[in-house]
C-alpha cells in the first residue's frame, strides 16, 4: 500500500499481515535501518498518545523526523494542505502523518494523483476514521484471544463523535466478531445498525469478551449536551464501576482509546485493574504503527 488512510479499505489478509507484523516487532523482530526515510508529523488537532506513538515508531524504524508545527506553518497564512504536503515532498520528505479535524481530509489529495504528493498516513480525521488506533485495538484483542471469530464485543459511549467506534465497528464485524453498542441513545448513529445492534448497557453484560469504552468528546458534542452533562449520571448509566467490573467474565478485557475521563467512562481505580488493557493498547500502538509505516511502498 502506498497510503494508509482507512483500515477498512484493506483485505482481511492484509490486516492480519499487519497484526502479525506488529506482534513480531513486539517480540523482537528487527527491521533494517540502513535505508534513509524522512517523515513529518502534521497534527492539526491536539494529541498525546497518537503523536508520541508515531514518533516512537519512526525512531525505532530509524526514520528521520522533520519537525513542523502546523500552528506555525504556512497553513496559518492560508496555504492549502495540498500545497503544504507537496512542499514537503519537494524538499525530500517521503511520508507525512496527518491528523486533521476535517472528515476525509485525504480524499481530495488522493484524487489529485499527483507525483508531488508524499505517502500519506491518516492519524485521525474528524469523527471519521482512526485507522492506526483501530489496528492497535485489533493487535490487543488478537494478542489476548488469538482470533476474532465469535467474540462478543461491546462498544460503549459517545458513538456519534468517535472515529474509534466508526473504524472498529466495521472491521470487527468483518473479522467475525459480534458487535453490540451502548451509551446515550441520542449519541447512537443509526448507520451503525449495519455493523451490530444497540442494546441497554447491562444487557447480557456477563457474556461480553471485550468491553470497549469511549471517551465523551466534549469538544465535539453540542453546547446543550455539555451544559446538561453530569459526570455522576453518565458513570451510573454507562460507566464501568466496580459492580459492572465484577460481572465481567474473568477472561474478558477492558479497553479504552484514551485519554480517559476517570470517573465518567470508568472508575479511576479500574483504569489499571487486572482485566484492563488500556496501557497495553498504548504499548501495542508503537508496534502497530511500525507495521503500518514499514508496509508503505511507492
């Protein structure tokens, strides 16, 4: 693949190759670092995990990072994203990792089919896709169970504004998992019906294999929702508290893309509980992104 913008565009075999490559890197498989690559990370939205994880993945691959802050770049003067990317390619940058608030920011760029365009990696677009997060989630689940077929996966929370939910729902269903959704009903997009079904939070909770909690995205929800939002009420209705945690199967795992709103999506003392894989996801993110970057071809 020349660009990595949407995990759902890849075949199941290609996805499994990426998963297995990431796990191999985690277990010590070395990568050649004698070929020089230049990469720039353009994050037009704030990020800790994804940004730092890509930087670490690039460093472990031996790639040279060209530092450019979008806030002080010529995009602030009105330069188009297309021209910024072509500029980077013209000065020798091979790959650009982009996070942008605009959904599908990459579509018009790919449509140009310009030889001046560097290889593109989508680090998150609006509330559209987050393919590298989706891949690291798949790595975490596969590392735990060794398969996806037949797993009961529940995705809970702010579904309407979550690129993680949108990325994961389709691919998990394709790989054979049974996906259910829960959270505030008015944050449930009916388009998700093609991937699973909406259920009450506690419905069949004891049979869930993977509980995937989502951050409430206060920066994306409406001002009216923000004004009426109650942390305690949300936690009572949709959060993982001790009572719900105790009802999980002993083999079940808890996931969250982070950052975590402690006390809202999950009780603070459960973030690092035995069945939590939240920080394991972050570790796997480095290896997943190494697999993505090293699989790019011109």
